[in-house]
C-alpha cells in the first residue's frame, strides 16, 4: 500500500468520525482520573463534550454516547477510589488514599454524611454525586462503615447516571442556545464551574464565613 493510498483513505474518513475515535476515549480517561484526583473539573468536561455532540450530525446518538461514556468513567473511577480506600481501612498503617479522603472531608460534613448514610443507606450516594463537594464525605462514611464494595457499587451506579445526565443537560442547554459551538462550550463550562464552586464560595463569603475584612 502506497503513501498516496493511505492518505487518500484517511481523507475519506469523516472528520466527525475521527473526532469521536479520539474524543470518547479521552473523555473516559479524564473523567475516570477526575474521580481519583480532584483537580480535573469533570463536570465541565462532560458539559463541553455534550455541547460538541449536540452540534454533530449524529445527534442524538452522539449525546447519548457522551452520557454513557461519562457515567461509566465516573463509576469506574469511584470504584477504584473506594477499593483503594478499603485497603487503607483494613490496613493497620492506613494508606495515602484513605488519608487523602480524610483530608478532603471536614469533620462536620463527615458527621452529616454518616447520619444520612444511617438513615437512607446507599441511596444517599445519588444525592452526594449531585451536590458539589458531597461525594467524598459520603464515600468516606461508607468506608468507615465498612460497606462492601458490591453494596457501594449498587448505590454508586445510579449516582453516576444521574450525575452524567445533569451535566450532560447543561451541555445540551449551551448547545441549543447558540449556533456556534464555542459559545455553547463557554456557557456550559461557566455553568458547570459555577455549580461546582458556588457552594464553597458562598460558605466563605456568606454569613458565618470569612468574608471580606474578616480574619
């Protein structure tokens, strides 16, 4: 096969197909990593992917694929983090993963999560995925209650589906309001980041927070 034949064949591949071949695996990896390492704004990623999918010719299949990939990636990342945390709970010396989870959950939020877990069981995982900064305290409460991995997975599956649907809808909203994809992406990312960071900012500047001029 000559180089001319290869380039000609590559030119016949629709750009949308090439984007999907790269974009969906990248979305899966980034969302799964974001479940493990909280520096990746996974909600904004899902919303952005949904905007791009909304403007593709394969609508609604592209949007549904974004939803499925995002939910599966979040579920995979959550299970991996929970498994690593369980190893720390069972170990006498603990683990850096368990300590990292403890460091990301204040005692007050952990106590609230434990109370809700006692009251509602694993169903509280669904709400925790939708509430900003709610996932880690509930996951830590599940770890300290020594919930088996299969019970955690039973509650986390619907939670990841609801989470992917919520941020996917933000992306669909952004895509439907603007004909230019970049404008929809800007709106979707802004909304996703606002939802993620809003409660933390309110706790800091609102009543009882540090606020301007407070020490």
